[in-house]
């Protein structure tokens, strides 16, 4: 009888307590990400995205600046609040406008362009603009890709991130963000994205 009671308790713990602890843990992590203390180390997330936008602005010929809008969103970690507010205020203007969202782009050599159903028509233009080389690979995809960031609030949004690739499985991943180790900032990444963006603007 005692072993049966112990087995029942172990089964109860496995079915209820373990999943409950996992769910609470996930919500705690999300809460800390959104409302916890600010991380002092933000080289990749998102100093890199901001500098990519600013470097592109300064590199763009003055006569073309009237054709391109540069927007910096705030409160992404708190639930995409800045981009959501922008999208609601400029719904008509952005309905048919491509938005490239540079997010965490300085720590990794595998550049991901995460498209959605509405932006998949831009796949070829993006591939022609951002040309892979010996250092950088480029993955422009809308199938099996989910990248949660500010572009999700814009109909024609494309999320851009620099990722690493695991040696054994070839899985793309991002690390160091939201930690003290977020100190890697590669100028080469920014230059690659700015050069590609200039070509993309020329092709539009």
C-alpha cells in the first residue's frame, strides 16, 4: 500500500507540480524582461539596431532621404508598445510601406530576414540587396520563421537579426542578450547591413 501511495504522489507531482513550476518560471522570466531592472550591457540588444539605422541615415545620399522614413521604437521589451503606438497613429501611411526592423544585429554571422505572408513578395529584392560573402550568410525566409519584434505591428514588416549557428545541428540561435555578456558589437555587421540597405533602397 505504501509503495502505491508513493507512486501516486510521484505521478501527481509529475502531472501537476512540474508543469506548474515551469509555467510560473516562464511568466517570471517574461515579467523580469518587461519590468525588471534595466540591463547595463546592451551592445547587441539593441544598440546595434539603433546604430544601424543612424549609420544608414548618414550614408544615404541627401536627395534620397525624402523617400525613406527612419523610425526608432521604444518599449519593445515591455510588449512592443512603441511600434504599436506608431502603427495605430500612421495606419494609412504604413499600409503599403515596407519596414525593415534592425533588431540585435551585431553578434552573429548568419543574417536572418524574417518575412511574413505579406512581405514574401520582397524576398528576391532582399536577397539581391544583401549579398552573402565569406563572412556573412543570409537567410531570407517566410516559412517556419517566427521572430518576435517590432516589425510584427506593421503589415509589411521584416525582422532582421544576426544569429549564430550551432556546429553539430546547424541550428540558428541568439545568446548573450539580457545578460552581462551582451558586450559584442561588430562594426562589420553594421557595414554589411548598411551597404545592403542602400542597394535595397536603390531597387525600390
